C-alpha cells in the first residue's frame, strides 16, 4: 500500500523538531567490558525474589524500575550474549548490522521517569524531519522539517539501547540486580497456591558481545547463545515478569494454565521482508544528516527508508520487499539489484558502492514480526506479569514497539504504587532485606498486595495493549482492506480535521504518537470520528442526490416543453395533411374534371353522357366550318 509504504520502518514517532542535531557525544565513563562484569554464565540461584525473563529493553527497564523501588534479589535471564558497550565506536560504525528504532515522546518520558534517559540519550541521533521521493514526483524530493511537535525523535540502534540500559543497571544497581546471559526459559511451573513460579532454564555457552552477529533482528537482539544447552537448572521466583518478546515462554505457560487466557495471533496477510543497507550521505554536498529519507516505487515492489546512525552522515537504510520478490532472497544477483536500484531509487543508488550492493544482494532477508496480543489480562494469579512485545507485538512502522514497552513498565510501577508506595524512590538506594521485596512481595498480606497490584496492572494496561495491536494491524492490511481501513480514513481525517478541528481529532498515526492519549482512547475517539464521518458522507450523498434529481427534473421539464411544442406543431401538420387527404379522397376523377370545366349537370345526365355530347358538339362544329 503506497501511503503506508512511505512510513515503512520509520520506527519512531514522526521526526520532529525541538533543537539541533545531537549525535553520540563523548561518554562520561569508560564502558567497554562493563556490561559483562557479572559473568554471563553465572549460575542462577535456586530461588529469587524476582525473575525477569528477557534482557531486552522491556526486561532491563523493569529491573531498573523495581530496583528504584528498593527491591533486591532481582535476576534477569536472557538467552542472548551480552550487548556490546554503547560507546564502542568500532562496533556501532557498521550501521547495517543493527536495527534502528526511534524513541518518541512515550519512550522518552518513560526513560526519564526511570532515571536512565541521560545514559541513553548520549548515544542517540536526533531526527527533525523527512525527505521523501514519491513516484512521479519532484526528482529532488519533498523535504519537510517539523517545528510544531512536542518531542524530537531520537534514533538509536536497538542493541545499543540495550547496551546503554545494561550499563546503567550494572553501574547503579549491581547490588540489587543480577544479569544472566545464555539462559533460556524452557518451561514455567506455577505454584499450587498461585504465589510464585518455578522456571526451568537451559544454559548455553555464549559468544562475544552480540555485536559480532551477522545481521540485525527485530525483537530478539542480534546474537543468540551458541550451541545446545550444556546444563539445565531450575529457579523458583516469588514474582515472574515475562519480557521475552515474541518467544513468549511465560505467556504460553499462562495460556496452558488458564482456560480463559489466550494468545491472539493475527494472520499476516501483508507479509514483507527487508534487507539493511549501509549508507553515508555526503553532508558537504548538501545532504542533511538529521532527516529520515524515504522512497518507493509506483508498483509497490520496494519501499526504502533510511534513518541516521550517527552525526557524521552515516545512515542505516532498509529495503522492504515482498517475500516472493526474486531479489528478496539470499545470494541474489548484484547486477540485477543494482539495475533495480538505479530504476527505482535513482537518488540513492549512486551513494552505494558496488561492494555494498553485492553485500546486500548476498545477505539473507530478515522478517517482520506478526501481530499478536494476549487476552483478557496481563497477569497470572499472584505470581506473574507480562510487558513489552509479550503483550503487544506490532510491526515497527510507527515506532510503537519499544516506546509502548517502556510505557508498560511505568504502568506496572504505578499499579505497584497504587497498592504499596515504593520504599525507595530515589533510584539509588536498594533497601529491603536481601531475598525479599521491601513492599507487597512477601507472604500473607503483602503477598496479597502483590496480587492486587498485578490485577491493577491488567486493569490499566490490558485493553491498551489489545487496542494498540488492533489499530496497528488495521494500518497494514493489503488491497481494498487497506484502502478501507487506512487510506480512506487518513483522507477523511485530514479533511475533517482541517474543516472542524474542534470536532474531529487528528489522524490515527498522529494520535498514536500523542503521549497524553492512551491507545484505548485513540480507538474510542476514532470510532466516534468514523461515525460522524459516516453521517457527513451519508448527508453529503443525500444532498448531492437531491440536487442531482432537481437538476434532472429541470432539464427534463425544459426538454419536455420543447418536445411538447414540437409535437404540437407536428400534430398540426399531420392534421392539415390529413384534412387535405380527406377532401381529395371523397371526389371522383370526374368531379375533379368538372371543377375544371364547369358546373355539374343537373338534368340527371351522367358524366359520360355529357362527355359524349361535348365531344359530338365539338366534332360537328368542326365539320361545319
């Protein structure tokens, strides 16, 4: 779908202004190696107060949030190798090896609330607008710089974001949080009383930092643990947090244990794959290094987006194609790919070397995640909660994956606060006794408080998670479904918001980026707008039909008048002709003859007698002369 294509893989809120460009400034502290100060193969303990499955953005953010509350004995288990240090220039300079995402208002506010935004923002690049080439449009493209937005989008490689959060944890919360790598959750068994869970972990040898991986991956980091498990162990946890993304080991265990809990997997009827492309725009030649570049073909074969990976013009481009496209496979022809780029992306192709094109042609494609959510809740008994992609897996078209995951953590924090305020809110203290939480996680009444907090979390977030997935999927339908669910509403929203901004909300995409509106509120407001738009369209069609009927009637009346006059004239002519014919047909040929010769005889003689008499008289006259 062409309109959607221009937004493909702009994995952020719309690029927006708010200051000058900011690159990855000099680090305040040396970071190399600090992410693995705790051994990647440290033996998991037999018991833990809190176990977090998944060491990605959502899992690490959850660990930070709990540590800031004063909780201790928090263990994070991740199947991947540790991330590279966020300031390792040698790793991050290879931009095409890492997937970029954008942090919008939702994500930035959450990270600020968690006290780690400063440690993340040092490695982000600000995007202030976009330059787009549409099929058949201006060959120079259309550049738009946003100056009226609340937040500027900050772009960062996903693994670099993980590295920054990883370093934040190990530097500030080493006494409260322990990170374990090469640990994959294979099974979850729930306690009979619903207060706790036992994890079965498979331990694997891990390689170096995940920056050594061959290519990017969405939602799961870049480097899995190597080889078959060399050991297995179990860990009993009082609280289990599932932040394992699309793996969903914890969510699946919840579904197996509860008949009313289910994982909803939507069919992907618009499947696409992508390949990343290393780019460097020549800033000296007038190219900007702080905008999103995008282009697409008229037939929808390929879509291209590029986001900045640094302040020096380095970009990571994404070539999105249908899975069945011959050039979407691995080890395709570099010559054919170059020809396609020359024809479809003449602005971008000259910036790519032959070596880069050959590299892109050879690499295997990466897949986008399918839409998935969980219903009807996000917790299990008094023992577990789910956050991040485990509850709302969406394609990264509008930057809602990581941003909404960070929001999940804040909602969980607020739910805990609603039941039992944090024991330590300054983010540095790690109060409480080792092995138990300082609030709502112990036995008895405090254990009941934990269950109440988890229920509160579901009440606050479950509907939002499901709404986010439904809305996002509606923006990704193919063919006429996509036109009906995305293109047409986008057109109507644009028109109605301009004409009546106090009545109609902005379009769905803009509302999704509004941190002051929940996803449920977006869905509700858009349903209202659609109803009003339907009434307006129906009214407009009714009025147009009435006007058309009046016009047709007027035209018919004018034409009918002219036709009536013509018919009357024709009728008169026909009557006159008929009268003439009638007058002629009542007379014999002899009557006509007498009209020319004189009066009809009155002595009873026939016409023939008169004719004979005339002829005889004429003959006699002739003879006498």
